């Protein structure tokens, strides 16, 4: 069915202030597919309409490629796949070849309240505090924090150390070595400079896995990292790239026995739904990050957007929706009412 309309709705959560834009693509049968981006410029929306209108939604990969390097491309990819799944009356993971798992492991930012929400794996930020100038003291403080978390929560809880790309390379290398005995899932974006010499030294000196890719806006840079053995976990952003570009990256990573854990830190629930469908289709999927949503009003808004609690976590896992498309039922009138 040809595409007949493309609309965008900007939303903001009432408590956290988290903002994102939903994309709606309609075809001539009246079916809608939904995607999500952090924000969308008017010029990008006009370009999308020029490219998509009158095209068949089954050309999702070609149409996504035409929008490569545009921040809206990931949202369009999600929406087109949602349309394909709904037209085929099948979940996106079936459209992409069938499931590799029946539940999806979840990851979120560390907070005590998240334990009550069912989370069992957490991202813990690691940054150099201003008041500490000694490198050994800084490294010791990081180790102390992770030891305290491990002691508090036991072996049933996993942690990712997040360098946030802020540390100098020397400090990052020392932290990677020091964290080895505590077995973090990986060390994410460990330092500011990510050239091959620094990463090679880090991976040689430490057995702590390294996660990279959350700032990438294309798949290409992964090839050299994989070839040189400088990456252990692929962290490409689901909101920026969408589903099928990360699938291609995952296929490449699989040949190097590297896992995939898509990045999704501060977006909305449609990107989470897309990420769950992606995870279900990947043999080398590891874990899926989702935003930390603490306030009841924000959680209610997200559930209303997707027509149900798609982001509910039980004992550390998302359930796998068998509904068509992205597994959600977005109510257009609700989204219009929420739009700002």
C-alpha cells in the first residue's frame, strides 16, 4: 500500500521533562505506523514527505538508506517496519525472520526504586569528581562504590560502568583494570579520546569488556573496531539509527563473536518497543537499555502512548509482545492531546 501521510507530534513528560517526537506514517488502507526521534526539524519532516509519499512501505530499508545521516531516519525506519508488521498481521520480529528468544533482558540507570520496578541490571555513571586530584584515589573511590553496590545487592544484580566519554585515557585504563575483579558487564564509553592506540592499550591491559558506539550516527566506524578487536559490546543508538541498520551492524559483529546492546537512555516508549522487537530478532543480542522512569505520571503517559505497559520489567526482563508491528497500539487521539 502506498504511503499517504507523514505527521510529527512533539511530546514532553510532565515530571522528568523528557522530550521526544513521534512520527506517524499512514498508508492508503488507513493503517498507521509509528516511530520516534529525539526531535525533528521542519526541514527534515519536509524531506521525509518528499521521499516517502506514494512509496510502498515494504521498501523500508531503501527508504531508510535514503535518509542516512538524518536524525529522523531511525524514527522512519521504526514506523515503516510497524506498518509492515501491521499489514502482515505479524510482529516485526517475525517480519525480520522470526524470534531468537522469548524474553528480552533489560538495563536501566541505577536507582533503588528501579529494583522495585523489576530491574536487575544497571548502568552506574563513573566520572572524575572535582575534589579528587589524585589518580590512585579516584580509582580507589570507583572500586569502593562498585564494591559497596555488590555487597548491598548481591550476585543477583549486574552493573555496567559508564565512563560517559568524560575520562582521560590514563584514568579510564586504570579504572578498567581495577574493576576486573568485580566483573561489570562492560565498561561503556570509557574515555574522551577513542583512537585505536588508546583502545588497544586498554583492551590489552584489562579483561573488562569495552562497550562503544552510542554516539555513532552510522554503522561504518564499527568495522575497524571489530577487525582490530577493540570492542566487546556494540552500543548503537536505537533512536538515531532504527532497527534495520543495527541489524546489519549486529550481523557484522556476530562474525567477530561480539554482542549487541543498543543504546536508549532518554527517549520515549516507542523506541523501547522497537528495541524489544530488534532484540528478539538478533542471535547475538545481550541486553536492552531503557530510560529510568521513576514518576507515576511519566509512566502513565508512556503507557497511554503505547496502549499498555510495554516497558514493564519482571525479574530483569521485558516480555515479548505478539501483537502486530512493534507490539503497541498507539491511539492517535491520545497523542494529539498530549502534543505540545
